[in-house]
């Protein structure tokens, strides 16, 4: 099997699985309980929080565990909107955000909020100056993703963060789900107030993530109850998954530099092979340093992405057409349309995404398979459309 859909989810690292299994077998207490078993569970949660805080470069009380990136994004955006609605009713985001940001903003618009959706250039990047152009006296929040999940474009977070430091009443949220543990981001240097992370994107468990929330920032909770997570996210802790998340972060830090070097080489190799052996395809995004090396999006105008994805799956090669959260919707990718791609390009795009366990053999075999499959499908389409 050749698995190249790591932007959708990754295979859990063996060490992560071992930690999760060990905790599930041997730790039965609720961290909120006062007895010894509860204390044992609480210590594991505390240790995991300390590991994450060291990696992020923040205090332990600035780490809030969530069920993943979607909840973290919802908590950040809705939490700020409701907690600071007396300051204004305007949010700035981009036209290429993940649905868990984009749809939240649409929901807030229905509740009377005004949202500015920034355009992107042909490589899928926003411009910091466009952020400043949209700022008004009512702006409460700017939410911009770090790495785009479909095309891999890296947004100018540092530049935007430096700009926003001049506006003390505006909060800065970054969706770092596709970049955390891979592309470095300093929340302090970039002036980030809130950052969303999901464990299953870097070989951790499904269903666990966290929101970095700078000390002093208030949020209106999505979930109320027992007051866990310093009152910002009630609910019994998933101790095993939290421990597994911390283990995944430690492992990722050991492998990150080598992974980035490998994936950049392989991304360039794939494009070279495709340019040599395939016709009528386009690169979505770029090969520059402003693009994540582990995500590659290409379009085959005239082919339908779902047909190509299924044809590759029959050869035991797994990629995706776009975000896993919207891949079953038969409509052009919103992200690619924002990048001024045609409907044919947007409907015929596939995403190839590498993980820490991707091998050179995976890349080589995938290239051979794609080069074999695409001309066959193109021939069928020509015959069918005559």
C-alpha cells in the first residue's frame, strides 16, 4: 500500500500506540477525582501539558485540550466573538481557510457579524497589507491559517503578527493544524494569541488536539460543565489520547528536520517526473520556500478528481481530491477557485501529502502508477466525449 493522504490523517506512530494502550490498560482514574487513582491520571495530563508547553514556548495554563482542530478553531473564533462582542463585530479571515474556520465565520455572519474574506494570489498566499486594509474600528479578530491543507501554501504569519501588534484590541488566531510539528512557528515572535492543533495530523491519536490561548485572553466556552481546562473546556479528560499526543510531539521533533529535507526533494522529483512523462497537468501552488514541501496539489483538466482517486486506489495508491472534510462534495474546490483556477482545473485536482513514515520507494512507485493511470483515463475521456 502507498499512502499519500497524510494531510487528511496520519498513521499513528508505534510509540504513540504503545503509550495509549498502556494508559488505557493501567490508568483508570478520572483526573478530576480526589483519590489516588484520580491523582495518577491527573499527573499524566499535567506531564503532557508540560511537554506541549515546552514545545510551543508557553505556560502550561495556556494549553487547552480539545477533541481536535475543528473544536479548537470553533472555540477560538466563537469564544472570542462572544467574549469581546462589546468591542465590535468584525472578523478578518482568508478565502482559503479550512471549513472549520470558514463555516464558523459564515455562521457568525448569520448572527450579525461582518466578515472580510481576504483574496489570495495564484500561489494561494494572502498579503499582509490586505489584512491592514480591512481593519476597522470594529475589528475584533484576525484568523489566518499557517499552512493551507489543499495546496500547502505557507501564509506570512510573522508579517501579519508584527502588523497586528500595532492594534492592541485585535486578537490573532492561527490554524496550525497542517503545520504544527513540521513548519516552525513561534507564537511569541509572531504575536499569536490563539493557535489550533490536531494530533492525528502528525502521527498522534485521532480525536485529540489543543488550543494555545495566550494568558489574559478570555473565551466564551463552547462546552460548560465541570470546569475542566481552567473553565474554558469542560468534559472528562481523555487521558490516554492526551498522553499519546505528547508522545507524538516528542517523536515529531526528533524527525522534523529530516522529514522536511526528504519531502522537499521528493516533491521536486515528482514534478520533474510528471513534466517529463505527463501532458496537460498544472501545479497548484508553488515549489518555493513559501510552500510546505510535504503537500503537492496538481490538476489534470478534463479528468474528474474522484475518477482518478478511485483509479489510483484500485492500484493500492491513496491520495485525495481536496480537504477530507469536503472531498465528497462534487463541486470545484473553493481554495483552487480562490487561486483563479478554472472549473476544469479545480474539478481535476488531486492532493499528494507525505508523512513522517513516507519512503522514497512510496514516492517512486506512486509516480510510476500515476504516469500509467492518467493517460489511460485521458484516452477514455476523449473517446467518451467524441
